[in-house]
């Protein structure tokens, strides 16, 4: 930190110093150009031939922040005051002229900048429109103000002369100089350094000859020849510099009685107006030509870059790429990449007819798709005459719907399709095995009814159920393995097999503990768990002993079809705990034990708190039929996709009789 403690100001000082130097240099340039204009004015004229200082002022206004434009206007007005006094104006008159110059600058800056505090850009022909509008408005305002001032301080004749000439001389000065201060695109010059030097020397030399060395011949058009050269080959900024130098040469030659606009040969006012029209037309024409040419060069470069990118992508794409044309009903290959040639070996042998490359059927599909493109694109799957399966993306390369050139992007999905088919076959087989291992049809049990439903979400499900009769007991189990698909199905089969391997016992708790111990290692290794309801029913008494291991969907449906009791348990699933408690509900005549998976619950909205009412409504409609009850529950109450396995088991006591 500096001794004064102003370290932040020190870090900002270079930027302010640079800005001050730039503005100061421009103000000096403004003063010098104004002086030159006064020196070269026609001797008999009351005003100068042109005023390039106005262009410097407007250019500075485009470079500084909008909030500082008023300060710049004051500075320009102050520098104009001695120039106005130099040509024998009274002090009040000179002050009024200076103020008019400041107003001109402010109007031009506001039109050029608008509300944007950004550097105006001169990149496209339309940008010239905003520049010309700013120049016309500011010059018109200055013309009206300065003519009014002259009317007050001088004669009407002088005021009229000023009114008829000041607009064009200020407009010419601003249009020649102000664009040099604007932001221009960084376009690479197409000319070499030597060509640029030769062109610049030729343009200036020819201008000196036309406007200084020539006294009588009307050769004002000759400098346009090297300017065309510059507009086509050089940067826009160099074109503007050349027009500025040519304008200075033309003004000087006219002031000394030389060139086609000689003030000695023409009337001073007429000569000045003709000179200003020449300057205005020269700048507008060649600025437009330069910008249009630059824009065309940018577009051409973008097209070349786009074409190069397309070629690189086309040649290096892992997908097969074909460019085909349509002739009558046939499609012919005109270009292909390495990937396409490896997929379609006949191309390497010189084949170009798409019919011989893909086969008649595949060619017909491509031809039909090419005729019926939607938004210029189509996707289709083809099988070739050699049994390969391709995924094809077809698009037109033209902008019209009837264009006959198309791009084909080809992916060989033969092996992937075969792998999916094999996988599907394996899944189907696994599903068949799982269904074959499901409990078969039970023999009739006097006094009892039974029904079950099992619909996996995929070919193989994670739900399972088991029903066994070991007189005088019925053993019912329903479980749900975490997850779906083959993995869950394998664990479900393992769990069911383990249950069957455990000796039947009157105590479901003993069976669950033994089952959990046998499955513990598999469940821990796979990170899975199994929810399960396991019940032992005494077929003589209707006494039920049930363990609900985190399942939560076990119900007692009473005979009236309206009373439903959900057996609530807080025990955890197998794989998470090994402690469970028994429930002991009693089944009277007409009562049913109903075990469900959460897939049934999902089909009815997933709200377990109101599911008792759903079960009661379905039980009432079933009229005591176990199969009707589970069919109604499995049908669901909402239009939902089968996203989870659906399993249900119901065991109903129809009378108090048992087997002898």
C-alpha cells in the first residue's frame, strides 16, 4: 500500500491515464483538423469546404462511456471557440457556434449509442444505416442551430449560405472520419503485405495526380479503381483510411485551384458542395462494398469450415455413412466411409446400386422412406439380403422436399438383436421354470376353499407363494423379494425351496427362524431382504398361527363380507432381523385368510390405511368365492401399468367339518 493509503486508486490509474491520453490526443486531432479546414477554405467563401473535425468529435463520443459524453461535448465546444474567433466572429457569435458544435456531438452520440453503453459496431451493411442516421440527424440539428445563430449575429444572406452548405460539409466530415473509431470485425486481409503497400501507394499517387497534378480533366472517377481493389482485398479499416487520405488530397487540390472540383474554376459554394457529395458517395459506396465482401468472406469461411467438419465426421464416424442419389426409382451410392465399406463389402468390389448392396426388399424400404420423409428425416430397421440387420437414419442433404441426394447413417445391430433374442429366450425359459415350480392344484379339502393369483411384472418375478397340506395343518406362505427380474426371481426360488426344506412344525416361528438362518449368508452377500407372511392353519379348529415378517398385507375377511381385519405387525423382513412374534386369529365358518403382495396394493392406489375398505368391497362382490375375490383384487381399481409383481392367496373356511 502507498504511504497515502490509496492502493486501490493506484491500481486503476493506468486505465485512466490511457483513457486521458486517447481523449487528449483526439481533442488535439480535432483542433488540428479544424485548423486545416480553415486554412484550406475557399477564399471567397464564408465557410470551410468540409469539417472532418466533426467526425473526430463523433468518433470520440462512440469511445467514451455515455455518462461522460456531456464532458466531451464541453471540451469540444471549448476547442471550437478559438477556431470560431479566428475567422473574425464576435465573441458572443463564437460562443454560440461552439455551443452548437457541442449539441451536434451530443445528438450524434445519442443516436449512435442509444441506451447501450457499448462500442458501436461496424460489421455488416445494415450497421451503416445507424451510422448514416446519426450523421444525418446531428448534421441537420447543427445546420438549423448554426443558421439561426448566423441570422442573429450576421446577415440573412450569410445565414442562408451557411444553411445551404453546412449540412453536407459536416455530414461528409463525420462519414469520412467517424467510422475509424467504431468496432470492426477482425477479418484477415486477403492481400499480402507487399500487395497492400502497392495498392495504397497506387491509390494515393493516383489521387494526387487527379486532384493536385491535373488542372482541367474531369478524372474524379479514377481513384475509385484502386478503392475497388482495396474493398475486395484489404480490411475495412484500411479502406476507410484511404478514403480519408483521398478526401484530404481532394480538398487541398480544390483549395489551390487544381482538380475537377477546383474552387477557382467553380463557384466556391458550388465547388464545396460537389466535393462533399463526392466524399459522401465515395465513403458510402466503398464502405458498403467492403462490408458486403467481408460478410461474404465470413460466410464462405463458415461454409468451408462446416464442409471440413462434415468430411471429418463422415470419414471418421464409427457408423456407416453413405451418400446416395435417386435416379427414377433406383438409389445409387456416390460416397461412403470406411465403416460403411466394412459393413457392406460389395461396395469395395465396385457396387454402387443400393439394390445390389442391400437387397431388393431393403432397397424398396429405403426408397419408400426417401419418398415419404417427415421433416427431412426418417428412421427404419432393415434386414439385408445376407441376413444382416441395420438401424438406418435417412435424411435429405438439400433444403427442398424433392431433393434427390440423401445421407444414410447405418448401425449394424445384428449381434445386438441376436443377443436380445437369446436373452429374451432365456428369460422366457426362466419364467416357465418359475411357473412350473409354483404350487399345483390342491386336492379338494372338505370344508375349505382355496384360490391363488400370481402375475410377475416381467418374465421372472420376485413374488412367490407356497401352499402345502400336512394333515391336520395347511401351511401358507407368501413372500416378496426386494427388486424385480431375474435376480429377484432367483432369490424367490431359493427362499421357497428353503421353506420347503424345513420340517413342518406347528410353530411358524420355529420355521421362520430356521429359514432365516439358512438364507442369512445369501441375503447378506446380495444385500437383499425378503418380506413374508407365513401361516399354519388347523383345518379342524380354524385356528391360525401367523408370522408377518415386514410384509404388512395379511387380512382376515369375515363371513359377512363387510368386516375386514388387517393383521398389523412391526416385525422386520428376513435379512434384517431374526426375531418375530406370532398372531393367532380364529377363522369361523365363512371367514377367510387373505395374503397379498404390494403389487395388489399399487393397483388400488397404494394407500394401506384405506385398503381394508377395498378388500371389504371386493369380498362383498365375490359372494363368498375365493377365486372371485382374488380376481377382483387383481383387476385393480386404477388404470396403472403392471410395474410390480402381483400375488394373492386366499384360504376360506366354508364349514366347521374337517377330514376324519
